[in-house]
């Protein structure tokens, strides 16, 4: 019996009129998210990053050469406000991980690009990130991982549309 089972048992005793089965699933997902978030934060911190900085650098890295995007493209990809993105870019620029460059196509706008240092940092961080993810799911067989991924994807689709 785990922590969630104890809570569900208590609710079943106190409110037998309620079906608290969804509470068990969502409670476990919430607890799992907390554990995973902690592990990821530790991995990013080893590279001098946090979730926000990793997100921006990883978005630039996976964009492919020349590893540059407009602020609007970064905002769309990371789903944060323009003010939040400006702050993230400022911090990353101060750290020497990104640079602002004038857009050759539109002189009124600029692009955010990875610096050489930024490229090295994100490549090392994403390698460690994937290793952390592999470790986190290693308790499940490959078949179980595929099945869980499929179920969570279906569940998530109820909340997100593209």
C-alpha cells in the first residue's frame, strides 16, 4: 500500500458515496511529476541551467543550423509570455550562451542564436538529460514504456489541441 492508497482508503471510509478512483490516478501522476521534476532540475543544475534556460537553449539547438530563432518563434515554441522570454534571453545573453543578432531579412527585428559556449553547454546538458530520462524509466520494460506513453498521450489529448 503506497501513500496514495492510504489517502484513497481514508476517503472511501469517510465518503463511500464518492468514487475516488480518479483521485488515485491523478495523485500518482502528481507525485510522479514531482519526483521527475526534481531529478531533471538536478541534471540541469549540473550544467549551470534551470528548466527555463534549458528550455530556451534546447529549442535553439533542435531548430538546427544556424541555431537561431526570432523571439516570437521562441515564445511560440516554449509557450511563455514575451516579458518572460525577454528575461530568459537577457539572462542567457549575460551568461554568454546566446547572442542577439540583427535579422538580415528584416532590419527591425533580431534573432536569438546559440553562441559556441551555448552550443557546448546545451549539447552536454541534453546528453545528461536523456541519460537521466533513461534512468527514470528503467524500472519499466520497453513494452510497458510504450504502453504507458500511449495511454498518457491519449489522456493528454483531452487537454491539448494542436
